[in-house]
C-alpha cells in the first residue's frame, strides 16, 4: 500500500485553463478498480498497491496527448511506508490528533 | 492571489513518522492572517497573496529545525494565474463541472 | 523518448546524510541498458523510452528499503514531448542558444 | 547555505517550447550576486543563502508574466542542511566516492 500524488499538466496548449484535461484524466481513473483517490486543488492523490497505481498513472499520462497536447509534464510523488499500514485518512488523522 | 502547495519533511530523524513536525508547522500557519489553507494527505495547500504565502512558508520551514531536525527538504509548488481570480474552491469546482 | 527526473529519499534513517542510498540507487541504474542518465546535486535525470525508465525507477525505489529504510519518498517528474525529439543535451543547448 | 532547485513553466502559451522563458529567467539570475547556479536539462539549481535565493526566485517567477504568459507554475525544492556545510559540488562528490 502506497499513497501517491500526481499532477498531469499539458504545456503549450492555447489556454491557461487545464481543468478539461484534469477532468479527462479523472474519467480514466474512475474506471480503475482497487485504487482510492481524491482530487485536491493542486493534484490527485491515489491510495493502493504501488504497481497498480503506477499503471493507472501511466494511462492518465496519455490522456492529454489523446486530447491534442504535444507536451505533457507529469509529477508523481510516492509516499511508501512499510513499518505500518499508511492511508490517506490515517495520515490526516495523525496530524489532527497532534493539533 | 496564488495557490501554493507545500511539503516540509525532516531528513535523518530517527523515526519514519513525521506527523508531529507537520502538526507544528500547522500551528505556525494557523496564527497567520490573510491566508486560507487546507491539509491534504500529502501536503498543505495555501491560498492568498503570493508574497504573504512565501513569507509564511519561510517561517514553517524553520519549524523542524527548531524541533531538532538537522536537515529539512521543503517542496513548494506555486500556481499563479493572472487572467482570472483562481481559488482552491474554484479549481475543484471547475474540474467537477466537467466530470 | 522522454526525459525523467527522479529523487529517492529515505525518511527516518537516523542520519541526515543520504548519499549512500543515492549511490546504491545509481548502481542499479548503471546496470540498465537503453537509458542515458546524469546525476545532478538534487536528482538523477534519465533519458529514454518512458516505459523503460519507469520500470527502472520502480527498481530504484526498492533500493533504500533493501538497505533498511522503512519509508521512502520518491519524486518523479516526466517531461514527455511528442512534437519533436527531445534530449537532455538538446534541452540545454536550446536554452544556451538564447542566452 | 542551502541548495535550491527551481523550475518555472508558463502554461497556455500556445507552443510546447519553453526555452525562451527559461533563458529570460537565467538572464535575471545571472545579474544576481552571491548565488552560484547551474542549469540542468530539467531545472536550475542555486546555491547560497536561503533568503537570498528565495528573493531571486521570486524575481524569476515574474519573468514569464512579463513575457506575456497568463499562468506560471513554479516548483521549488529546498535542501537545507545545518549539521555541515552542503554544496552542489560536495553533494555530487559524496555520491561519487561511494560508487
């Protein structure tokens, strides 16, 4: 189980808005089984088996190209903890308990 | 108005858990006026005047050192859009409308 | 052909120094065929087929665990351009010509 | 003394190429005193006093706007180590000694 944050941004499209690309990426993500995810104002965070998540992200990375982009910048941050089960909800809870 | 994502991680502490450092950073952030923020499982996202946000992040970056860390890795991602007002809520809404 | 930047950092190792983990990751990378790479003071940059690179990074991500780390934070940034062949040397050259 | 990696990318410019923006940012950087830097195929790495570097990056972040961009995505990664003096050359050397 890992938690992975991903941002997929097309470069050189004619508009500063990228929300339609993000929405298309999410439609791909929504069809996948075995991964939980949440959208934030800056990224998508995915929880599940690391290899499964990387396979899904690889598909999502193709989405802006399929929509016409010629260059895509994809940032991935993997948080992989193996001394205990780590979840999105558990990480938030752990911080909130200390506030 | 900019939206900025930040992650502040101490390196070389004796434990894989970093939630107490995140909580201390949030206490500093909570005392600041003029910035809105939200905690995600992977980062903190802050909305407001860019210079104000960078000043706040500079303070937050010192927190793990004050708590004993000898090395801190801080990642900052600025999303600065000037053709329209951009907010955390507006970005989420814009994607959700297209889903 | 894509260009991918990767940083692999263990958390909670007890020492602020991580160079031995970086060196071990590079030994894995050096055994791979079909990818070019360079070490920078902040990351490793790899050039080649995207799927090949992601497979290599997946192996590298396991290295700190094999060396005893319990938590690993891996950041990956993919620059994938399909309107022309993009290389590490070509990107540097393109900027230098404009200076 | 800190080492800071920065990438400044305009969104929505109409062309996948961003090298002219990178070159303009470097012209600003080249005028600054007290910071050492190097261009990599994926970023710029700057070494010096942290507050000084952040002031310089703040100036660089304005460059694409001045050149017409309406949205700029700037990624900053600070590596701040206080148990010893850390330099770009020293970090590379430390890894190479272990290879």
